[in-house]
C-alpha cells in the first residue's frame, strides 16, 4: 500500500512540474496567434520582422518584410508580436562638444 502511494505521488508531481506548465504555454501561444491583427509587427520563429498585411483563412498570414516584399507564413510560425514605442525617435546624430574632443587629442 505504501508503494502505491509513492507511485501516485510521483505521477502527481510529474503532472504539476511538467504537464501543467506545458499546457499553460500552449494556451498562451494559441491566444497570441488568435490575437494577431492586420498592421501588427510580428517576429517569426525564423527571426524575420514584418508587418501583417492580410489574415488568411485559418492558418496563414501575409507579412510584409520589406517595402513591396510580402511573404505568406503559417500563423504558428509567429514567435511574438512586437510592441511599438509610441514616442517618436530622435534621428539626429549625437555630437560631442568641441572642447572635449580637443582635450582628448592632447592626451
């Protein structure tokens, strides 16, 4: 009887440590794939970034990976949706003051 309790406890521990977290990850992945909309920036499992241009019937998407370059991918190959920053980025190069550059050259 004691051995049976140990075996049942081991299976319960196995379920809690391995099976339950895997199911949770599957549910999260399914929710991610179901939430993809046109215009989202996505990252594929292959490392490509692109913008979703069309949602296919069930299992495919059309993603623009470069201007004018559209590829059809499987929905399950999307690794994540990229969060975009709402703040504009300052594209001006950073220049150091002339006095600091002159002192570096003297050293």
